[in-house]
C-alpha cells in the first residue's frame, strides 16, 4: 500500500469519525491518562453498555491513580465484582502502585513504558498513548483485527500468531502521519469495528473505507476473518458448602492466581467429602441439620464450563477459633460489600428462597 493510500485510509476514517463516530462516552473528551487507562482495561472483552455503570462507580470511589494505589485489595475487588476476568482488577491495582512508585503518579507518555505495566498489552498501551498524548502508534483489539482483516483480505483466524503479525503490519501501514489526528483516528477504528464493520452483516454501504475494502470487492465479507477453529470446551464440577449460622454465611477468600482469585466465595469441599465433617473440622461449625443439596449451577468461563454443586448446612453453633485462615462469617445484610463471583452473588441474593425450593424438592 503506497503512502498516498495510507493517508487516504486514515483521512477517510478521521473525517467519518468526527461526523458519525461515538463522541460522548464518559472516557472520551479527556486527556486524563488514568481515566483512559481504566476504560481501556474495563473494555477488554467487555461491552460498552456493561462497562458504563462499573466505570462510574469505580471512578467515584477511586478518582485518581493515587487513591487506587493506596486502596486495600478487597475494596478494588469489590468495585470490580461482576465485571469478570478478575486478573484485570489485580493487575490494575498493581499497575496503579507502579505508576505511583516508579513514575511519580503520572502515566508515562511512551508505549514501551506503558506496556511494562501489569495488564497493559501493546494495543492497550498504544490506545492510552494516542488518547492521552497523541502518540502515533497502532492499536489492534478484536474489533480492529476484524476491520483490517477484511480491508486487507488477511486470511486465517486472527488469534493465530502468524495472522496477528500480518494484521500488526497492516495496522502500522495505515497510521496517519500527523499526531494531531491520532485521537480521531484511533477512536474511528474502534467505532468502525463496533458499529459498522460488525461480525455479522456489516453495514458496508455506510463504511468510509468501502471503496478499497478487499473483502467487500471480492464478495468475501462473510468469510473474513476466519472463525476460531472449533474445539471441545472442557467441563469441570466442583462442590461447595453453603454454611449458615443464624443470619450469617461463611465465605472464604479465593487464592490468586486461579479462578475468581481475590474474591470471596463459598468454601470448596471434595466431591466425595462429607459436608458435615468438613464444616466441623475446617470451619468449627457443629450441631447442623442434614445437608440439603441445592440445584446445580452452570457457569461458563472462557476456556471451560463449571458446574457448582452446593450443599447447604445450617449450623447451631460455631467455634470461630477453629476456622481456617482467610475465612469470615458475614451477615446477609453486609453481602453487598463483599466482592463475590457472579454465580455466588446470584445464589445468595435469592437465598433463603433457594433453600425453601431445594427443601421442597428433596
Ligand atoms: S466495506 Fe464492509 S467489510 Fe469492508 S471494512 Fe467496511 S464494513 Fe467492513
């Protein structure tokens, strides 16, 4: 692609973005790298509409990088709970501490330094640098991969590293020459992927780069980019204890890394383990009624499916000193303050109605 074509791609996109792009999202129209960084991390694998309320609540509690760096882990996890991909929250916290400790509380204006922060990949670093500092650097998130794969007719699944390498090359060659256009250009690529060049039935008639889009010209829009090669999603089952005492519920903190790392969850037990014995030995709970099995809960992670088998036990008395470290009893009325995985939070929100149903069915 010649430099003329390159500037033509960029110029069409920039002009289109200013008229038709999204210009009123809460993380736009700011040069505050903290707010931009936060939005970029929240938007990874997550829809804009899902992110909006989390972004507002998070900023209200942590208005700047210093307040985030100084916050306790539990607070950060509580404000992230429900957004998923919890390693993002742990990395966010560590990155804030690095920005404060190593960069004097200012996000560095360089892609190389930004990419050294935990949880910040090359594309995220480029987006932060472009939006906050007008740095000319290419982005390549999932939507942008689709746009470029179609425009340049890049074959293969973009998750394969050889295909991704070609897409980075295409992203480099299309960059604008002037730094002053980087905000509109970067936003334009994101907007085009999210609103026009969508996965199914892209709106090519409205597309500013349709004239030289190779996939459209060759009638292969439906074939490019290639779909993810299909594979069987593994399944796991895990047993948990819902241990209650009066109005209190026992929670344990999940280790990080691992699924739901850093969140509060029901204690795990072995599939063949006796729930009453586990409750007594590990958590100092005794005098309980027989366990009631709740209806199994199915939950999908990116790489596997999990079935949660939950036994409910209501203890007459508890011996706090016999509890495992990292466990706590929490009143139902306080549950909203704890960072809980989504399926556990849903279950406890409907408790004790869930228990009555399970008891009626048993
Ligand atoms: S012309 Fe169609 S397929 Fe090509 S980039 Fe535009 S919306 Fe996507």
